[in-house]
């Protein structure tokens, strides 16, 4: 009876380890596949933030008009940036890539609130 219990426990552990390895490899593959898209979106949001700061120095307010501060180029192909909120005291923007199901956001000033690091993109993964 003791041997059977040991074999069952080892079998369950083996099946669990195989499942963990399988799902871990799928997650790791997804991370590697999405990494360049995430990096590009983060880079564009940082560029947007710098441009918003320059705009604010001249206008005393951030702008909601993306075309005033962000100009797509060859390196931004597939990236979409939207300014969701902007005013005198901060801005909140979102970036996505057409080849990635997630999104990144960036906030400055009052728009960052308590949950976002000021001026640093934060990304949320979608489903693949």
C-alpha cells in the first residue's frame, strides 16, 4: 500500500512538472516574441512624454492633440499613440502595437495619481 501511494504521488508530481514546463515555455515564447513590440511602444511613449514637456514649456499646458507632439516615422510603424487626458497639471497617454495584444500607458503630473510611476511607461499584456 505504501509503494502504491508513493508511485501515485510521484506520478502526480511528474504530471504537474510537465504541465508547468509546457505552460512556462509557452509564456517564455510569448514574452520573447512580444519584446520588440513592447520596447518600441515604450520608446514612443517616452518620446511623447519629452515632446509633451517641451510643448508645456511653451504653452503652459499639455496637449490632447497627438499630432502636435508626436510624429510617426519609419521606426514607429505599427505603433498607435493616443493622448487620453491632458491639461495644465498633467497628461495620460496610451500606446499599442498592431502586432501585440497588450498596451502601455504613461502618465505625468496629476494624471499619474497614486498607481502609476510618473513619466515611466507601464505595460499590460493582452491575450495572444
